[in-house]
C-alpha cells in the first residue's frame, strides 16, 4: 500500500509513509498529504518512510527538507527504509545538512523495532 497511514507496533503508533516505486509527482503529493495529516493530528509521533525504488531528485529533497522543518516539533523519532548504495551517501549528507537525524534501516521491521524503543 503506497501512501500514508498510522500503523501500530508493540502498542505504539507510527506514521508510516510508503513511497515505494512512486514517481516524483506522486511522492510530492503524498509528502504534502502526510505533512498535512501530521499537522492535523498535532501530537508527537514516530515516523517511518519507505523509500524503496525511489530516486531523490532535487524537488523531492527540497520537499523533504520543508516537510521536516514543518513537522519537526511533532516528531519524536524518524526512520527510513529503502536507502541503499549511492542513495545512502546522499541520505547521510541530507541528514547532516538538515539536522533531521533519520536513521536508515534495511527492513521495515527493523525500523519499527528501533522506533518503539
């Protein structure tokens, strides 16, 4: 299921945003929708993004920075999956530059387990 939803893992809610295989336009739309949803909920939350099969073009990176700043006050911890190879180098640079502190994991299950500890 691509899009966003609240999932429960070990009794804790996680905002799960699944960008798997999406085009740039789809990613930007879902990112806006998930940001609006987080702002409407207006409560601290855990966040998990699935970036499997996604390429971080400039517009996506810029939107991610904007979204991160907008919802930072509502975010307890952030995790991501699907960040491999050259994408991991860009991801780590993005984290240093943005101060976003998202941790990358190989699997959704590993990410969920880290988020709830």
